[in-house]
């Protein structure tokens, strides 16, 4: 399962960040985290599906993907160029 993300992003646009794919947490009316997730965790098939939905038809771009856990394997399998973090840094990844 992926880890929930609690971070400050480039909300004012100075860094050029336009989209973030992450596991979201629900916030209650009191502004506190409820411990619930409003959608499935962003890992495995859900990560791949959200990425492809964001980027559009696969033939429209070359996809480079980087992962660091088994929850990234499905996303990496969909990429043209896939890299997995290992003990010595990133190494080329293939589903075989």
C-alpha cells in the first residue's frame, strides 16, 4: 500500500507544478485528517490508471517512469523507459 502524502506543493505556481498523483486523505469539517481516504490508495493498478488518465492516449508521448517499491510495478510496465531504485541507485527495470 502506498503511503499517504502530507506535503506542501507548488500552490502559487512558482515551480511550475501543475499536477500531483498521490494518495489523498479526507479532511473533516474541523480541518483535521479523518484517517479515511476519499479514493483508493495510489499504488499498483490505481497509480497506472491515474497516470494514463492524466497524460491521455499512450501513443501521444514517450513515458519515462521511476519507482521505488512493488506498488510501482504496474506503472513501470506501462512505460517506454522504466527505472527502479535499488541499493546503488536507479537501474533499468523490466517486468521479466
